[in-house]
C-alpha cells in the first residue's frame, strides 16, 4: 500500500492543504535558523495526534558564497518521526528519501 506524502517548508498550513492531508506530512527546517523551527516541530507533534505521522527533517545548511556551487552540509541531517504526539523514531545521517520508509515506518 502506497503512502501519500506532502512535503512542505511552510508551517502555516492552509485549510485546503489540511483537507487533502496525506498520511505523512514532511517538514524541512534548519535547526541553526531559529525562524520557524519550534513552530514546525510543534506542528509536527500536534498533527501526529490526529492519527497521521509527521516527519520533521533537520537539514543543516552552510552559507553559500558562490550561487553556482552546491550547498554543503555542515552537520548530518536528523529525521524525527512523530506519532500520537511523541517522537517515536529518530534517524541521524545521510539517508536517501526512498530509504526513509524502510528506516522509519
């Protein structure tokens, strides 16, 4: 059975997005940037009370000096899966997105 996933970097969810909510809602944030970090983690935790799974992905980025060069990570990403209001699984490291299901679900 396939799992529908909605990915968002916006913590302000619209009613239309909530109406077509997938089983898993994915938030991306940089924990070194405090803008929106706590709101996204709290929203992921809150939405997990609804019976859905919410995945918060900390994607640490390094400042880009040259826009033509790729952004380098200065720390390993952390993935946190929330279910029923608690963090039930954490994975740290460079994980391909298609491997998330195997490691988290």
